[in-house]
């Protein structure tokens, strides 16, 4: 089970929102994400950069069961999420890490067209300690 991952969020995601996921992402990840798992937060195009770091509470909820008075969360692809995952945001970067630099460490050819991706511990620490 991975200890670190990168989550891709829509460009309008803000730290007060839960993370939104599709049914497919939920089916793949719901039993792999545990409380305390560290997550790099990558905003999709047009921002295309790692903008922060968070920590999972280890739970998912169906969007229909999630209390919200705001606009429902979206997936990385900008569509209404089916599931949400609350996140404790540890910090938001003042100097986001651009896609070109992220791809130096994240070499999965599917990235950034994914919702969540495991990250090797060494790569995670290099990206969290980026200048």
C-alpha cells in the first residue's frame, strides 16, 4: 500500500473543499488510502502545478451523503464528483511546482490525466522540499 500519492484537482479547487473523485477512482483507491497518508495536491490545466500538501482522513463518502452548502466538488477533469474525500491541508505553496518540474520526478505516462497516483517516497520528499 502506498504511503504517498499525488491527487489531481480541478483548477477551481480550494483548500476548504473536500477532494472530488469519480466512481472509477473510488473503486481503485478506496481501500488503499489510509488515515494519515500524505498527498501532494496538483491543480490541473491551466494551473498545471503542485500547489500544496495534505493529509488524508482515510475516508470516502458518496457525494449524495456529503453535507455541503457550497458548490459540489469536482473531479480532476472538472465534472461533478461521485465521491468525496475530506483532506487536512497542511500547507499551500507560495511557489507552485510547475508541470515540467513535476514530470522530472513523476514519470508515469498517464500523469497528469489521472485523479490520483502513487508517489515513491524519495520523489515525494524531493517535491515537498522543493525550493
